[in-house]
């Protein structure tokens, strides 16, 4: 063992001695052989020659001995890498170009994979997440497929179901925290005491709720702090445990601090227990319910158990629970929705293409270098370098370039992650958790190795196959490759063009779609508008709420620079809302309970002016009109057309909350449609109802300013303080910001895909330029002859560019086919743009042809400038 | 000089080299000539196989080498058997005996 280690040491670090001894040994052998032959009467020259022939070459024998030596593999690889570094240093242009290309490809792929991992692959931060489920109430006969739970049904299902180890309820409440500086609006999660036990979450500090802390009669005034709130509000101080906070006038003692995590844990600033009440509401659907399947219970088993519970509940509470069903979904559905999923797959596919292009480009460059080095390689193999050794030499270069590129690519990805974090992407789950973790780095390592092997192997396998003599002869003359190599490089160009065309078309479709989305008629205006929330505590009765809203409206409208102000019960473009069944009173009820559905929104009189929604017919409310006294409504155009097509809807009657309240209301106005469920969804049917008289405690104030609204914010705060110093103004955002956030995913997609396509175009053009300038350089002599014989430079350009364009046009054809096939995958991400949008296809093809012509033009022009005489000499 | 040289069976070269070195230490050409001699000229070992084998066997610890003067006053590298080399020769000889017996009986079988 010791001996072999010392041998290895000697082999690796005393190479000179070893080499000298080997040389001596073989030379002595040949000398002795020569002497032997001279002894038989041969002339010295003849004997020497015969001895060398018998020995089959001194250098070859030495190389064979070297290959069996211990440590030869290590030493060979080290030598290959050293050699590769040396050649790259001698060709900095090649090295920089190749490294940059790979860095772009690997960086983009790493970046997208890091998002992909955080959003889709990363396991939930909960114990045994495969047993976690979420359940919803449903009333299939009424057309409710998925609704939140009522509080009473949650307690009942929790008590009756045998399928679960436990179930927990979660709802959000707006509360004001007082007594710790300025009054502050908080989002407070109200959860049943078991909630965090079911998730399996360990607190960072203190404890989670005791499992009976939601029972009445116990001390129910513990609060758990959310991670972000703990940091921003209390500077992550551990001494917060045991302190008392006041929410909406009630005292809560801090019992613990929760870790960060999505979903649930990041959704609220603080959590308080939802206290059990036998008189809980059966009509208000506001609780998210999670549960942990008991060991050995499948989703199917839970479904049949829940069906039994439903029929029991329907018998017990026929008024509310007739036709009740419960829908169950595994926790794996908590992450990205189908749209985001397909968006991320598209992005991953796109960077895959980009990486392929970078690969092809690198292969192309290495092939060109291998061709230029044909002579060197031929001489090496003539001197006894084995085929493997030569393949390793070429692979060594790919390896060095690959890892330089990967390093730089990681830096790029790191920068890119910062950009993504800074972008307005709140809509994407787990996006805040993106980073370069072990999985992402491992992925980068694997793709780098794949790139190195794929792009290095083509030229490596090509290199030593040549007939030595022919290669030496050819290398002597032009140092250029043969026809088959030119064909191989053309094929690489074709594939590059095809791949980048597909990417460009994908990006083009998304850009057109995003442009349409941003310019779609959303039905309201966003410029110079801000929205802020005033949350009034539960101790305010309806009168006080009305007074506060009215006072704030009049106060703000008198501020300089304010053009309109109004309150509403919810913010626009949220993607969710509360709705009701609605029918026209003067028309027969629709058959089989197919009642139209409309959102409702409480507003004060100036809402339409503040939002920039056009009033089409009739009038808006006055400041004196109250909800239901008498029932008067303003409806969106969509509803008017649905109920009274071509007729005047003003003065007609509609039945609101059909099947629940059946309020008959008179239509006093019609306003324009707005896309309230997101810019890419259809306009929403909305029923507007006077705010006053609703007792709605969370008022969203829309302020329309003459100038930039940002300067108004301090005034808005001080105005509120003058009216009611205990109320905070919260969530101040511009309407533009809200709309931007609602298209965050699409923006990310579009920007990333466009960037990738741009990079792909540049890479493909580099490839085309490389191949073209190489083939033009080979034909310099021919061009010289043609010019000497009087050919028109224009015709020569057409001739050469024509040949150069052949693989490009072929690539465009293939790419168009590929794009037509693949763009169907994009269909779900497109808005008002067809996957086979002719304009995009034509524009992108033209773009490629034009840039390719440019890439052709430069080398041909250079060749045309060459003096014919010197061109001929080159041959 | 010799009849048709036969192809060396895999592994046979090691055995022949070990055998050639039993009596005394030899240099490369000496080993080559000794093998020719003891196989009655059936096996001629070319340096392309001889030297890799020598270096491999040296690394395996079967052979030791030293530099010395050849019969006609040249500085040459001499190889000699180590203890491990002698043991290896034993086992390879036994192995070879088994193989040749087996082959012989296989050829005799009808």
C-alpha cells in the first residue's frame, strides 16, 4: 500500500526523472538491438533503420508505457485541462465568446429553474404534507361548486367526521392595533386552536395554541405573531413573549412567534384563537378549512365519510344545509394554479431551447477550432496519442469553457433573482423563497456537464477519424475542414435557426398578448388614482360607520388637488368577490334554478367619477340614499343587456339575493362594464348598492387626484386623524399598482421569454456569422479569381449569401413547423391572440432573415475587399 | 530465424516475463531474447508490449529495477524478481497447468 502510494507520488511529481529514465531505457533497447544487427554484418545505417522498424517507434512505445502508469488518468486529465487553459489563453476571443454564450444559457436556465423549484417543487413547510387536505362546502344543485365553510358547519364537520386526525379553520379579520405607537391596521388570522398542530408547524419562540384554547370559558386571549410582523414591528426581539397587545380594544398576550411559510403562515400579521360558539353562523361562508387525514385513510375514504356527514347535517339543519356537499382537495393544490404551472413549464421549455442553442453554438465553435487544429491533432496522433487522449483533449476545452460559463452564469442568475424579487410579482406563491439552494446548484452542475459532453463530443469524435496522410496534406494547404464538416456545421446552423425561431415566435405571441392585455378596455381609469383602506373596529355601529365615511369623503374632497373621492366595499381587480343570484322581476324565472350571478359592491355617490367608470344611463346615488330604503341599484351594462336587451332598464325591477333575501330593487342607473376579475377575464356583472346603511366596516377609499397622487398621502393620513385619531389609514396603493400586480405573472413570463428569445437570436446570429465567415474565408481564392475575371461584386454577394442562406431558410421552415406545433402549449397563456397568429410568424421570420443577411454581409464584404492577387497567393 | 510467431494469450506474457527472470536479472532486450530462447522461438515480444508489461509489473511490485552496465558496457535498466514476483510466478504456473490440462482434455474428448 505504502509502496504504491509512493509510486503514485513519484509518477505525479517526479515526472521529469521518470520521463528521462523511460527515454534512456527505450533508447538503450534500440541501441542494443542495432548493435545486435550490426553483429550479423548489417551496415550501421541499415541496422539502425531495421531496429527502429522492429521496435515500432520509440515515441509510440513510450506513450504506451505512460498509459499503464499509476496516476496516469489523473495526470492526463490535469494535463488536458492545463492544455485547454493554455489554448484558451492563446485564443481569448474564442474563450470569451464561448464563455459568455454558455453563461447566458446556463444563467437563464438556472434562474428559471430556481423559480420553478420554489414555486412548484419545493415541499410544503409542513409535517407529512401528503396527508394534508383542504375541504370546501358546495351546493351542487344551486351551482356552487366550491365555497368557504360556515363557522357552524366547520365545528359540526370537525365533530362528526371520522376520516380526519383533526381539522382546523382559518379566516382573516381586519383589526386595529392601538397602544403601541400610532394606531395600526393589522390583518389578523382567526384560527381554531388545532390549526397549527394539523399543519405540524413548530413555533420559533414560545408555543402554538393549546388544543383546547378555542373552548369558551378558557382564557382565549393568546396571540401568535407572524414572522414578518415580529421582525418589522418588534425588531425580532425575543422579549416580546408574554407582552400584551391591544387589538380592536381587546387585550391579547403574546404566546409565541411562528416561522415564515406559505400558504397560511405569511397570510396574517398575527393569529388569535377562533372561539367555539354553539350559536355560530350557519349562513356566512367565510372559513378556509384544512384537515389531516387519519393514518390509512385515503381521499376516497374521506369523501364517502364526508358524504355521510353532509346528509346528517342536511337533516339536522334543512334551512341551510339542504343539498350540502363537501369538496376535498390534497394540499398539493395549495401552490401554483394550472395557469401558473403551464407558464412555468413554458419558461423552462424556453430556457431549455436557449441552452440547446448555446450548446449548438459551442459545438460549432469547438468544431471550427478542431478543424483549425487538424494538423496539430494529426501530429499528436502520429506521435502515439491514443484516440481517447485526443477526445479528452477536445473535451478538456469544452470542460473548461463549460465551467467558466457555469460560474459566470450563476453570477448572472444571482443578479436575475434580485430583479425578480424586486419586480411586482405578489401573485406568485413562494416567489419570495427563490434562491440558489443546493437543488438549484445541483441542477446547474448537471446541465453544465450535459452541455460540456453534448457540445464537446461532436468535434471530439470527429477529430481523430481522419486518415493521417490525407489530413496532413490537406492541413498543409488550407488548414480547413472537409465537406462533411461543412455539412455538419450547416446542420448546426439550421438547428440554431429553427430553435431560435420557435423561441422568438413564442415570445412574440406573449408580447402581443401582453400588449393587448395592457390596452384592453378595463372599464375604469388608473392614472392619478389611489386606494386606501380605513378599517373601523367592531365597536362602531352602523351610524358611526356612516358618519365616519361621510365625514372623510367630504374632508378629502375639499383637499387641494382632489377631483373625486368615494368609498367602496372592495377593491377592483381582486380576482374574488362576494356575489348573489339576481333575476329581473318582470321576466319569468330561468328554468332549473340557473340563476344569473352578479357581484355586489357598496359605494358612495362619487364612486363612478372617482374610478372613471362611465355612467351610461340614469343617475348615480345621492349622498342621502341608503341601502334598502328604498332598494335602488345601479347595474353594469352587461346585466342591463342580459335582462332588458334593447330596452330602457331605468325604472325596472330586479330581485337581489334570489333564493336568499329576495329583495326587489329598482334600477336607477347603468354604468360601463369593468373587468373586475382580472384584465384577462370577461367583464363582470356588478350590482352597485349605496354604502350608507350597510354597516360595512372596511371602507376602501378611491381618490382621484389632478396631479401625481403620491403627494396626497400625508394629507389623507392627517385628514383621517382629524376626523378620528384612533383609525389607521392602511394599504395605500395606486390603482395602477394594483392593476400591475394583477398581471404580475404574465409580466414575468413576457419579460423572461422576450429576454430569452433575444439572447437566442444573438446566439444564433453568432453561429451563422461564424459558419459563414469560415466558409467565405475558404473561398477567398475563388472570389479573387472571379473578381479577376471581371465578376460583379453584387453577383458574388448574391452567390455566396445565397449559399449561406440555404441552411438558414431550411431552419426557418423547420422552426415554423415546430412553432405551429408547440405554440398550442401557449394557448392558455394568450389573451386575444391566436397561437397561429400570422402577423407574429411573418414578422419573426423576416427578423431572422434580415439579421441572417446582415451576418452574411459582413464576411462577404470583407472577402470582396481582398486584392485578387493576394487572394490567389493564399491558396 | 524462427517459425511462425504465435499470438500471445492474454496473461501469458506476464508468466513468460516472470519465468525469464527466475535465473538472473536482465534488461529489456535480454528478457525479450530469453523468452525467444525458452519458447524455442515461438514467441517474439515486441517492445510495444514488453515495456508496458514491465512497468505494470513493476508497479504491481512483482519486479524491482536498477540501473547497471550491460554486457557491452551500456547503461541499462535491469529487472529482477521480488518476493511477491516469485509468489506470483508460483500461482501463475499452477494456473497455467490447470488451464493446459483442461484444454488438453477438452481437445481429447470426442
